[in-house]
């Protein structure tokens, strides 16, 4: 938990600095203009949704992940909303007949925050983070052959999660963006038979499609 708290504090500090710096830069050449109490300021808000999928590391093994988020876009530079993700390190293929394969599957979700640097540029960077809770399930699959199997449930546990990341985004058209991202998942300790308490900690890389008003 100490690692999670430190990571969250560092991320929020950097995000605040980024938002302040960007706000100072995006003044359309009017940085010397004096701000007054009674002058109306134009604010631009919108919203967007994102679908993503990719590779993740669970218990030191490769797996796949997928997710979504929906956020309110504040002034082109900060997204605030909710997000959910799922994961599994079971590929369902390539196992020998008569073998058992233990896997971890589950999901998590919660608050979603995403500061964006230079969002109007064709290529820009964002820093998404998820803070929330999740559940993991330990499964045992017995394979009759490479494609036929039976599942049995063995154990489950809940956890807290913090997942900071960085995305490189391309503005394909006005309402559509393509992203390539890397994230790291920090979780509280989990108690699952035959697995380490930090088995769910790991990195992920993903592709995403983001659509909405930015």
C-alpha cells in the first residue's frame, strides 16, 4: 500500500503541474493580456468514450487485457470519469490433453483521471490513471484436448488498485483518436492459493480508440 500511495502522490503532483503549464501556454498569443474580475472567459467542455485492448503481465506470465472508460473533458486538457478493465492469463489454446492449467482472471474499475498535454496537436501525450477496486478469481482448467476443457473455481479475493500510465495519441479526425499506451498496475496484497501476494502487479501495453468531443 505504501508503494501505491507514493505512486498516486507523484502522479497527481505531475498532473497538476502539467495542467497549469498547459493552461498558461494555450492562450492563443494573448499571454500578456491582463485578466479582470468581470470579463467573461470562454470554457470548452466535452466528453468521450474509449475502448482498448492489449497485452498484460499477471503472475509473471503474459495475458490479455481489455477495458473502457467514459469521461467528461474539461477545457480540452483534463478528462474526469469512470473506467473498467478486465484481465486473464489464460489463452485457452496450446495445452496438452490431460493437463491442468491454473490461471488468474478478474477485473477492476473506479475513478478515471486523464491530463492531456497539447491536445490540439495532431500527436500528443496523455497521462491516464485509474483508482479503484477489483476482484481476482483463481481458476483451474482441465483440458480433454487442445480446444476442449472444463473449468473449476478454486479461490477469489478483492483488492485495491492504482494504475498510472502514459498514452501517445493521434488525432485521426475531429472526433476520433488512436492511442498507443503503457501502464503499470499496482494492487494491494491478494491471498490466492498457489500465487504470490503481488501476483496482480504488472505492466500492460494497449491500443485504444477514443471517440467524442475533445
